[in-house]
């Protein structure tokens, strides 16, 4: 690891390396709760927003891709993410399905973005996730925004990452997703030396999300940036 020295000659981590560590960290954060939410409630979101004909078509075209995706999430097998994206000899992958338009194509864009993120292809992931229209779904839409925020962080686009994660937290407005996104945004702000801005987000968790898992440890975050 490259180092810089302070005036007394003691080595300290450079800002570049701190940001690099943050980028590597966020490459691994997308899979957890965000993908879990989308796997669990994504079908319900799809049914609600599709006509019967669209749903039947998508069930035929994308069922295998969704199966590959779910198996990949459980196993972290990159080959399965590739199959989910590109399909196989008898089924359509998310990339081809995304070109169909409508709700079928919309959902495929979300899945494609998550697959690319898991494969470490963050720019491709961002391209698809930015195209996804989450409408007003209470869980999938903010989860997708949170995924995009994590991708932006992995790309080193830290200001955009913070803005997207805060937006995702506001859109979710629940004890499951919102505190997680606010913690992530605060973490990024701390890496940028913006402790006052991070403090505001941590205090928001303290005041609003008292039944969240993150509430139990939020005092430590607050003390750290004071």
C-alpha cells in the first residue's frame, strides 16, 4: 500500500488509498439485503405492474434467468450470473429481455444491473440500474436505488453515491432499508472528511428508526464523528 508521511515522518494512509479501500468495500455490499429484497418481493412487484399476457410471456422468457439469478445469489457462482445475463440454448437472458420494453424489459434491467454488479462490471451495472423504473413499489424501488448507490460508490463516484443512498432511504422510509442506506451514506461522507454531514444522517437514524438493527449501535457512530 502506498503511503504518505506527515511532517514528523510517520507513515499515514493516503486519501487515495482510503477511497480505494472504500471502493473495494462497496463491491461486496450489494449482495446482502438488497438482492434478498429483490429476490423475495420482485415477483410480487412484477405481477402488480404487468398485465396477465405480459406476466405469462415473461414467465416463459425469463423464468430460467431468474432461476439462475437466485441460484447465483445463494452460491456466489459467477458462471450462473453470466447465464442469467446471456441465457442458454433454450432460454432468454436478462440482457435480451431488457430490450423488449414494457414491464418485462424494465424488470430485466434491474436483474441485469445486479448481475453485472456481482460480476464486478460496475459501469455496466450502473447503466442498467439507472434505466430501471421502480414506480412506487415500497421495497423493490428503494432497494434498486440502494443498489445503484452502492455501484456508484464502487465506481468511486462518491458524491453521487451519497445522494442516491439518501434518496433510497427516504423512498423506503422503513426500519429495514433506510438505516442501512443512511449508514452507508454516512460511511462515505466520513471517508470524504464530511463528518458534520455524516453526523446528521446518524442522528436521523437515532431519532426516526428506533426499531432498526442499526439503532443499537448508532451511538458509536455518532460519537465517532463528534
